[in-house]
C-alpha cells in the first residue's frame, strides 16, 4: 500500500513539473514572438518615416 502511494505521489509530482516546464516554454515563446513583432513594427515605421522625409526633401 505504501509503495502504491509513493508511486502515485511521484507520478503526480512529475506531471506537475512537466506541466510547469511546458507553461514556461510557452510563455518564453510568446514573449519572443511579441518582441519580434514589436521590432518588425518599429523597423517598418522607421523605414516609412525615412522614405517620407526623403521624398519631402527631394520634391520640396
């Protein structure tokens, strides 16, 4: 009986650890994706601003 309880506790603890690791990995992936999207948006905005400024300077 004691062996069964110990095995069940170990399995439950392992499952909890696996779930926590998966959650941490998912959070890290989401953060990386958000950072990449923000960087891409900033780069696009900077490029658009530079192009507009160059066009204004050239045509004015």
